[in-house]
C-alpha cells in the first residue's frame, strides 16, 4: 500500500513505451532478467496479476510468451490462468506493436461525428487493417471504444498522445508532422 | 500600466484541452511572453466543461476571468497583439478579440447550471491542495471525523444520493450493509471506486479525476470512516492515462499532508488508497467483474447474491461506488443532507452531471438538478447539432441506453420518468445524432458491441448477441423480415430477463428502441446522406 507499489503513472509508461517500441521489432529486448525484475517489483501487491502485466507491457510494449511461465511461477498460478487473463483483456498485446500505434475511437459519440469515415480513411492511408501491423512494422492500427473525448470527436491517439476533432485532413497533417 | 503585476493566465490540463494542443499553446505563450518582456504566470486549471470552446484560455481580471476560445496555436500572436496579457487594470478590457467570450462565468451555459459536485472544476489547479482547501475542500472530512460511523451513513442516506454509475441504488443503504457486516478472519473492509467509465458519451468521471482529484479522495476517505474500511482502490480505465497520472500525484500529496495513510488528520483512523489500471474490458464496469479484475483474474461477472457489500473484494465487505457518487459525498457532509436533498424531484434527489456528446453544437458537462427535460438539455444548453441538421435520435445512458426520438424529448431527466418510457439515465451521457444516422446500423452496432464485450459467463448475453447481429442483418437484407423481427424481439426478451448483468439485460434497450421508434430504417431503404 505504499506509493512505490502503485501502478506506474503514464509519464513513466509513455517514455518506456516510446523507447521500446522503436527497438521492439528489431531486437529481442525482452530478456528474462528484465522480465523477472519487473515481475519481482509488483508481485507482492494484492491481486498482482494486472499490475504485473501492465508493468511488462508499459516497459516492453507487449507481453512476450516467455513471460507467462515466469509470472505463473511468481504468483503461484497456472500458465493457463495467466494466458487466460492476457487474452481476455483487449489492452494486452502478445506481439510487438509497430513503431507508431494509432487508435481510432469507434464508439457512438465519435460515430455521430464521422468516426466511420475517418476509420476508413485511416485504413486507406496506412494500408493497414484494424487490429493489424503494417508489414514494415511502421504502424499498428487499433480500435478503441471511448477515450472520454465525446464532445469533440472524432478522437484518436498516436503513440499515447490524444487528438480530438480529427478530420481526415487533420489526420494526414498529424501523420506528416509525426516522426513517421 | 505597469508590468509589475504579473498577468495570471489559465489554460486547462484536462484531456480535452491536451487533445486540442493546450501543451503547445502554453509553451508558445511562455516563449512569446519572454521575448516580449511580459511577466505572466500560467496556471493549468481544470476544464470548465465547455468543450466547444476548448482550449479555453482565461485571463484573471478585477471583474472576473475573461475567456478566449477555442484557441489555436496560431492565435497566440494575435492575443498578445491585442494586449490581453498586459491591459489588466484598464477598464476597457480587450474583449473585442474575435475569440473573446467575455466574462466566463456569465455565459448562460455555465450560469444556468447547478454546479454542486463540479463547483471547483475549471476554477482550481487540480493538484494544488491549497486551492482545494481554499474552496471548501476537506470540510466534509473534517465534519465526518467528528461523527460516529453510523451518523455518517445516516447523513448519506438522508441526502437521497443514489448510485451514479447507472444502477441508482441508494448509497446509504449499501454503506449500512457494509458497516454492519463483520469482515472474515479479522481482515479489513474495502472501498472500491468504479472509474471504469466505458460508456461512450460519458466523461464526468474522467473530469473529476483529472480536474478535482482531491474531491474523490475525500469522498472515499469519508466512505472508509463510515463503514470502517482501511484500504481503497480506484479502478481506472487504461484509456484514461492522464486521470491515472493525476490521481497518483494527488494521492501522494494527500498522503504527505496527513489526509491519507495510517493516521488520518491525527484521528487514529487509517486509510490507504491505491490506483489500479484496468485493461480495456467494457464489462469490468460491472461491479462484480471489476472485483474479479482487481483480484487479478479475468473480468467475469459473479452471480449475485452474495452482494459485494457482504462478500466483495477478496471476499470481504466492500463498498463499490462510481466516481460521481463518491465525489458527491464531501459536500453532503460539509453542507448537510438537506442541502443536497433539496435539489431534484421525486426519488431522484440531488444533481447529475450530464454529458452532452456526439453531434452537438455546445457539447460538454452540464450539472443540473434532476427534473429538467431532455429538450432543455439539448436545445437550451446544447444549441442543437453541430452539423446544423435536425436532431433525429439521442442515446441516453451509454451503449446500453435507449435511442429516443424527438417525440420523447420532453421527458424529464429523472430515474423513474426514464424507466417509465423504457429508457435509462445511466451515467448521464447524452449522445446526439442528426438525420444522417442509420438506426438499423446503430441497432446492429449495439448487438455487435455486446457480442465483443460479453464476458461469456451467461448464455443469453454470449450467444444472444451474436444471433442478434445475424437477425438484424437478415432484417436489413429483407430475408424473412417479419419472422426475423419476431425472432429479434424474442431474443431481446430472453436477454433482458435471462442475463446475469446489465451487459446482456440492457443491450435490448438500444436495439428495441431503434426498431420501435425508427422502423423505416429497418427496411433496407435507408439512404446514406
């Protein structure tokens, strides 16, 4: 119950995600020492599994398969239980994401402001389907169901940065401005 | 005028402002001020909730704060040129800048609200404890510390506060159950805040967490005193990173100043609070699925009974309340139950922060006492659609809420009045669609969303939703349409009465309301505008 035990805030998470997502595809960054350290740091919490998984994904960008037995061992769970939790939650990834992760909100409030049209535009621009990563590893495209920006849709995120009132033209501009 | 009085500038740090470039605007203002030799101080306040004006820049003046918005980074130069940062003492304030909206608190959108829970939001710096204390913060806790636990519960019961997450269960009754239940094996009781605000069209929880986090912390601390709990968790959506960061920061500050920890305000009472990040499962907004998730498992709904109040987190007595419910508590203690109870009508007491979203000209947060009509909300506050086309349908209460046609807009916003027309107020989200909406598509989406997000425990929800998508596809394609409409209604009946939780039992609301009120869209003839 101390502050050290709290799930990491976004500022840490963003920095480490940026760091790893630029390297995640090119090198196997997820050595078991790093994983074990992350697991050890969080496994004492009550109900530790989600905090452990978040710590791994925030630092490495995804949950590598080799993490499953390590987590199971540390938390006295079966591998099936750990796998079951990873695959249940939309947030957790089992493969490295592209260098730029783009999430497009597709929920009702954004639909009312043209999210479907934007979603099609984004797919065409990136040459990438939803829930997929481009072959060159540049982009991962995901749906998200509500970012809480419902009065200024359509809303998207680009590497965890929020953008609102995103028209297809504004999306193209953001792509151009980004380091992509 | 002399430059000795630094100009105080407010620019929100709320997610909406950030998504519209507020950080870059703040940096540019600082740079410009420096190069022009102007002394100014930027305070990152919360958002006023007037989303169409965001990013909303405000300047402190002797008459009150003057607003400019929506500000784009390219407007910064002209704002400096107009002298808004330097003419503070002047009687003719430069309100003639094209972005000027005049005195912010005089705008009808704000002036006509009843900001009770949101009284500080947009005014204070969210992470300034001094600001919080200067605006009646922790007055409720001070009061609670003088009271017996049962008296705190009685005060909350008398206020008429009902759960703001959507179920509208009387909060005092829930707390009383936890107070009178003994934890097993001498373990602790828990306070859990449900901040898994997954409904599209809702953002009031996010606004509390980002813009007035100490209010939520205070509310949870009072709940802990009321039921004898010592540990609390705030379960926040992973889609709300700024809320998580702000809460973590505020919890640290509160702990440093003796408002959290093992000896709250030297009272001998302990309360430890922690933020837990969710992982993108909509159904975890259901309280028992949330508890499963907090315990480190898949977010599968539990059968009730046992109630979480008796057998909740880790099997212990647990208060689980929505953010807005807990955020209402400090004021109830500070001002008394009667103050809160005097707002509202019938069995819907107090205020609700409504959220105007979707295709609406003046979208944002409107806190009002229960009882105003949907039309007042949509027209008087919202000013109609953003697209200037007629409003055709309004979904109230999130993805599980009914779609209402224009003929129902005079329904008062009150839990019972909405239930009477087969709708629900839910968490107060109002999503507006203009006449280009295809209601068959919206009905299909509701079923599809349920199919994707169902936890899978009960059959009506897990399988019914998939069969529902198929039935709607057949209806649109005119394959045995009359029989398929009959099948869809039958399916909705089973889901409504046979599902374990609101996910399955309420998905029929949007589906059937779309079918009943907009049957012309189910003929396959709907033109795409």
